[in-house]
């Protein structure tokens, strides 16, 4: 994969296409994490990518994030990753697209980041490598990453200690944000992490931290309370991203009881989807039944749903349909 950006110095003006706004600290709403659809033989399903992006746009999402952990990014080669990012950006039109660019080395990270931005992406997302142990190592890593991809590229700081083993305290996050003007958003996935949101907003209230967006993950498992603590929305996936959009909207309108009722109806399925190991299988199964993607195939290595698990998801969908019509009449 060629990287025309590598021939430019880091301090040269960017040449990114600006058909959509660059990601900034004002981002709110739902940036849905997109899975990567595959045909049953493991090939990327380009038709499903277009259908999926169209469905997300119709659901009212504020943006789309590709090549995240639930996007099976490590199972794609460099050419495939860039092709997926370009296709989603092209199909999304003016809808902002964030591209996950986490990689073991900065050369691969820079190549995907700059080529994605040149294709029209709004920003990128960077997760810390599991090898980081001390606060200084964590802060130093993100400064080096921002310099490597180019400080003209806005980035999302992914905080997911349960999966990555890297613990970032509110004080460390403040240091990263203050040291890197290009860091415009936190993808908050700590668990438990409600007090972390409160602490970060308190820093801002005291004037000790510049504004930045906080979108939360974990499949929306704590989204009802995260919004009350000061989150701006969600950057996550779920079989019903349109529900997440409604939840964020109701919360922003101050309709807490209505938001909680909606969340409560979906909570059993959200909880089921959060099981380690089969979460992506559940999500793809539901998205396939909703007609959003063509198959529920994952690239190997993968864990498929057992017949018993499928029956449990079907049962939860049937119960959900009593309250939310979006779960009714799904394809078998």
C-alpha cells in the first residue's frame, strides 16, 4: 500500500479532502462502531458495507467508526483495511467517519491514518499497546503517535483497560489531552468508569482541562448513566444502533424516564451481547436478521453461536418486540 503522504514533512500543510468537517471537541451523538461484513468464504462483502452505512445513516447516527476492535481490523491486511475505510467514507457522504489506526508500529499507523484522511475521513482512533505500564509511558506514547501520524490529524483516545490492560487515570487522560491539541475526543470504555467521567468534567469545570468530547463504549451497557454523568454520546455498536440514537436524544431533551424505559427494554439483549468471546457473533447475527448485513460470518479465528445461544437471542428479540417494534418481523 503506497503512502503518498510519507513524502511530505510533518509540518507541511495538509492536503486532506474536506467534503466533511474534521472531527473536533464538539462531537456529540452516536458514532456507531461498524463491523466488517464478510461473505461466507471470508471475502469482504462490499454490498453489505454499502447497505450497512445506508442503514446507519437512516438511523440518525452522528458518525461511523470503522476498523475498531469489533470491526475485526487485525484480521484484515493493509490493503483490505484501506479499502474498507475508503468505501465507508465514500458511501457515508457528509457523515463523519473515524478510522481505527492502532498498529504495533508507527509506520503502519501513519500510512493508514494519512491515506484515510486523504480519502475524506474526519479523524482517527488510537488505542494504547498493552505493553505500556507507567503513566509516563502512556503519556509519551500518545505524544509520539500524534507526531508520527501528523499533528494535523485529529484523533480519538481509546481508553479500554478491560481489553487492553492499560489503565489511564483521569489525571493521565488530562495530561494526554493537554499535551496533544489533536486529541479531540475520549472513547471511554472503562468499567466501572462513571466516576472517571465525573472527574474529567470536574477538571473542566475548574478550568484545568480544555474542552473535548467524551463518547462511551462497552456496547452501551452503561450508556443511560454515562449520559447523566456528562458523556456527549456513544461510540459503540449494538444490534439496534437506532435505539442508541433515540436514547441519546431523549437524554439530551431531559426526558430521563423515557430514556430509561427504552434502555431497560433493550438491556437484556445488550447484556447478552457483552459476553466476552461471542459478543461480535451476537451482534452480527442480529444485524443479519435485521437485513443490515448479508451474513453473520466472521473471519477466523472466530467463535460462532451455538444452537442454544441462537435460541436465547431469538427469545430475547421476541420479548423485545413486545415493547419495541424494531425487533418484530425479523428474518429468520
